C-alpha cells in the first residue's frame, strides 16, 4: 500500500501535529503504526505513557530535549533514535527555532487512538494543512 501525507488526516494539538501514515485502522493487516510528528518551536508535550505499546522515535530534523523514564533529560538532534518501552513515562520538547520533526512508531499499532482524547485535540481532514503561529499554536 502507498500512502502520501496529503491522503491522511492530521492530528493537531497546541504543541504541534501528527500524520499517521500507517495504522492498523487504515492499512489492512498492519501490525504497527508509523507517523510523522511535528513539534513547533519552543513547544512540547507533557510526560505521558503508552500502556500497551512500545514506541520508537527517530529525529528527522531540529533539536530538542527528551525524557524517558527516570533517566536524566537529554538532548536530541537529527539522526537520533529513541526507544520507549511500553508503560514508560516520556516527553519531547523542541528547543530550536524551527519545527522538530520525528518519525514515531507504535508496536503494536493502535496506540495513536488514545491521542484523540487529549485536551485541545483537533483532527483536520485529509488535504487540509495545519498552520502554526506562536500565539495560537495550531490552525
């Protein structure tokens, strides 16, 4: 199956956006989820946990700070990979002036559905691009 970003909905939050290109709900037989995360400058998400899925993050572009479990916070840059075991608290914060872009995977897939319950969640239909402003955080 071939999936392009403009063909899928966008999850939008006050800190950024996510496009899930592969999920068990959208691709028959997919055992995992795969998406691109954009965290806006000087934004980030609260520490949270995925109780039923391991997560892998791969930094495509930008700079940030990451937490995983009880370990000290650490810097992340393009090319870094981070593994977060299921049930482990973690967070990501953009420390740069441009968007922090990551690839995120969940194994098993489906954990992305819990994101719909977060405060301020908005889903933009396929073909609609999110916008960012320092005041609003989403568009």
